[in-house]
C-alpha cells in the first residue's frame, strides 16, 4: 500500500531591518499563519546596534545594545508562538544599509560598534564582511534554502534608509535566485504616519493618503486575542520604550496593512481613490492569497 506524499506546510518569511519591525508590522498576521499550520521564520537584517543620540558612547555600548535588542525580539516572537530556532539574525550594521547598497568597493565600518564584520557569534554568518556582496549572498542563500511562498518586507516608499535598502536587497536577491514568492510590503516610517500616535486599538490602520494610488493594499484584521498578544510582544522592546513608545503602540490597531503592488516611482497623487476600493479583506480565515497555497 503506497502512502500519500506528505504535503509541505506553506512557508512564510518575515524580513525585518531592525528588532521590533517584525512585531509592529506583522505581529498579528504571524499568529494567523501559525494558526493555519504555516511555517513562519523571521529574518533580522540588523540587531539595531546604532543609536544616533549616543554616537560618542564606546563601541561596547552598541554591541551590548545589539545583543539586548536581539533578545528582545526572541522574547517577543516567543509570545507570538515563533520558536527561537526560527529567528535568523544577520547582524549587518544598523543605520548603514543604504551605504552597503550603494558602495560595494570596501567593507563598511559601523560608526557605532566600530565593527566591519558581523560581530555576533549567534548570527547567521559571524565574521561576514559588511559589504554589499556579503549581504546579497546571505539573502540568496536563505531564500534558496527556505523557499518561502510569502515574504513580508519593507515598503519601497518607507523613508528610513535601512528599510528602503532591505527592500532593494530583497528584490535583487530574489531576482538573482529566480524565485517568485508573493511579496507583502509593510510601511513603518512615513512622516507622522500613522496618526493618532499611541495605542488606539479600536482604530483601523489606513494607508497614507499619498500612497493610495498605484498601490494594492490588503489588510489582516486581528482577532481580539491576536491583538492582545501583539501588545504583550510590543512590551518586550524595553530598550525602545522610552524613546518611541507612542510610535511602537501606533501599530497596535484593529488591522495590519500590506501593499501587494507598491509603486516605487510614485509621485504626488493626482487623484485619491476611496479607501474601501483599495482594501481586500484578508480577514479571519478569508485570506485570498493563502488559500491558494
Ligand atoms: Zn526599522
């Protein structure tokens, strides 16, 4: 008697430039994927080991900060149900990823940790040089090995350089690997968006008005228990609380928001489209995308 071939569970990869982006952007939808039996892995590109206000502090301060923020992500993801083995940390330099994207001539030295190679022994490739080629090679290797059907990644219009660079590196690595997962782009840094700042979990998260043309936003509506866990997970980022607590909790809303087809070249919109036409419900168990997997 022959056995039916065992079907491989759908694989999902969340790519976060810094520890906390993964929970702010996808803390709810991660739980939904896990509820459906999908395999969820999280890829941290940096450990968040830079802090503009502390540039004069010694390098060991920033190395400790990177380690602390990595552990904050581990704890937050455990609350959501992601095992620590499913967190992949690259350890490239915080606040320097656009440099890596645009300058491939020599290894970059972090102005914070003073490192020019990955300094963390628990990282994916300790000692990897801080170069364009090394980061691209790591991403290609991970994508080829993991073969995710869905990737969550930063939106190309995100105004933080690291976020934009992670978008560019991801697209380049996918192109070179000849892989075509579905891409769901999330937005974190876009002026004062989202307003109002702070926790207002009864309010929806809506796309900025200037990003409503040439885009294809979808939502995941959080169940009450998913929102509760997401808030618990946000509390794990204690190193960020006294700087940007309101910003962190601005993402604890009724829904999460993803753009399936962002327009990277979008300029000032000439026409605003009414929001309900933009949103496709990725509601409880109705995800039109995941049902195809
Ligand atoms: Zn970030």
